[in-house]
C-alpha cells in the first residue's frame, strides 16, 4: 500500500495569493477603501505573523523595519513599534535571525544553536576576540557594574578605520561579536546605536533558563517560516531564518508527518527539467482574489529572497545601494510596488526632510502591469509623505512610469 502523502497542484496565481495572504495582505488596511487606525495590537500582530522585522541602517526614505508595517497596516504611529522593541521590558528584542532583526523575545531560546555556532566556528572577528579575552572580560565587568551602555560610552580606543573594520574600535568589534554569540544582548537602540546589556539584565530568568534542542528549534523555526510564507520550497524555508537546506530537510519531513506541511506542486516552479518540491502550510488561506496595494521595503519578507520573488512574481529585483551611481538602473532605494496580487513596478523614494517633500527619484512599471498602476500608486505616495511628515511630492521624472504618475498627481 502506498503511504506517501497526496500531492495537490496549486496554480501559480493561487500560490501568489496564498503567499501574500500569509504575509498579512488582503486585509482591510491594505486594500482599497481600508480605514483602520492601527494600534499596538495590530502592530504586534504583524510582527507575530512575520516572526521578524529585518533591520537596516539606510534612512534615505525610512529605516527598513518600519516599512513592512506601513505596507500591511497603512500609516501608523512608529512609536508603537519603538515601544515594543526598546527597553528591558519590551515585547521584542534584536537578534541575528534572517539578518539583524527584531523578533519576539520568546524566539531567544530557539536561536541558541545559532549563537553556539558563531561561538564554535568563529570568524575574523571571533578569532580576534578569542585572542583578546581580557577585553571581553573587562566589558562584562563594565556592564555588570554600570548596566546597559552604548559602545561609544565605554570605548577607550580611537575610533579610526583600521583595515576592514570600518572605523570600529576594538571595543565595538568585541561587543558586536559578543552580541552574535549571546554573551551580550541589544536592549534598545539610541539614535540607531545599539545599547548592550548582559542577558540577565534584559531577559527574564524563565526565558534564559529555557533550553530547546537544536532539532526542536530548527523544526519550530521551519514551522514558523512555513506559516509566514504560506507556500514555500525547501530553499524558501531555509532562507527565512538563514539556515542551510541540510538543516531544514529533516524538519520538513517531520512537519509533513505531523500534518503541518502538505506537499504540493506549482506548475512553472522548476529546477532544471524537474518540478521544484513545495509545501503548503495547513493554516494557509486560499483567497479567491487579492486586491492589495503597497510599497515594499527591499528587506520585506515578500521580496528579500530574490529567487522566490522571481518564482512568484517574475520580478527581477536587486537593491542598488551598493552599486556605483553611474551603473544604477532603477535607483538607490527602489521599493517594489505591489498592486492586486502582483509586483508591478518599483519606485525610488527619498524623504527630503529639510525641504519637506517626498522625492520620487524614479518610477518604473513592469510589463503587463494594469493600466491603473499610476492611479493606484498616487494614494500610496500621499500616505507615505504624510506618514513621514512631508507636505508635498516631487517627481524627478526618471523612469517609464513617471509620465503617467505625473499626470495622475496633477489630476488629483
């Protein structure tokens, strides 16, 4: 008797809708006519649904961790997230998850295997710290005696660039490595600078004392990734928490056995000549339609794993922050534009706070995008400008969507 699980077929269009619904799209706040005033409960709900908010230092429009909430909730009070993320009693904490990210504090025990892996394998940083343990011991003593502090408050070295260290002093370098290994935690950020603390100064004893085996932790994280993605390949599930495919493979098998994940086939999801195996989470919704409208952060889970972005939307996306300006195609901080159930364009935004305007440096449309793309984009830009406290929108005129966007802005 064949005991292998039944494999359903999911159309590519339904796969897109499933993925977007799992990410919190298609609800009242990010559809046409949405009029929800987001509060703490809604902000926390998005973080719980996604599992993490990736952090990035670029502030040309807005820092990346604020943007997934804007995409899903519409304009909201950013201090709501700040209150959840900062302080010793905050609901969130910073950790190395996908990259540096805010995660619910309950995730701390699940990432113990990663902290141990950093400590075991080391790196250029870790090797340096290992050879200078006197400094790390002194830092522990400083934090023990004085409580949470920024590196700039305790460093004694000249903060000058030394080789590959990007201007970090020995103190900063050591604290950053200790943060990766869990010897210190980030209790909050002040002017985007980490405030370091000993774990016992920031986390409750029951959380610090909770031990989870590596196997159980990986299985739990893969399950959370499956819920957040809705439908996913092995590579998608591995990337969500930046694990290896060999790590997640046994977890996927366990989750199939217990019914959490169901094997499916999506026509067009190919690896060479073969269909790429995929899995549907048991709680995934299957919307008949999706009418989302949102600008996405370059570090939004919908687009952060570029192979998945291309597989779902046929959208080739690369952030051009690190590309020399003459070689940029779409712009320094280009945000993908989600309309309906598809990514249909990209817009390079800059918050010119001194002039009080939102600058649209360029706007581009994808082949096959709906005719109303520019009209759907205008309210998103107006919301973004108001959310940033800016009075007007100024177009630079670059990009093939700019003429239609200019006409819609003038008409509005």
